[in-house]
C-alpha cells in the first residue's frame, strides 16, 4: 500500500502549473466549477508523480477521502490525516 502525504494547502490560483491538471481533472470528475480562491489540499502518493487534490470547500469528510485513496491502494500518513482533520473542521 502506498502512502499519501500532504504537499500543500493553498488556493487553486496558487497551485503549480505541473499539478494544476490534477486539480482540473478532479473538479471535472466532481462536476465542480473551479473557484480560483477556493482552498485545496494537495496530496502526493509516495514514490509517484500522482497528486490527489482535496477541495476544502464543502468537503466530503475524512472517511470519503480515505475511501478514495484506498481505491488507489493508498492511505494517508498520520500527520496528513491530522492536518486534514483540523482543516475540515474549519
């Protein structure tokens, strides 16, 4: 199983160009209009160039995030989980 680590929490407008396609793809899958001011958490799957964006406006919750990661044979590191849990409570 792979580990997913938090890379950054930032506004969509500040996502680096090489990671931006992951954010746009996730927004399209969720049928969500991208708001450049919306906060997004960016997770990286260890030892890959795969990034998982987690939109923090109207979040789905930790259980849903963990389920999505499990579908990709990954799980969050404990520190990533702690940070996301605190962000999702805001």
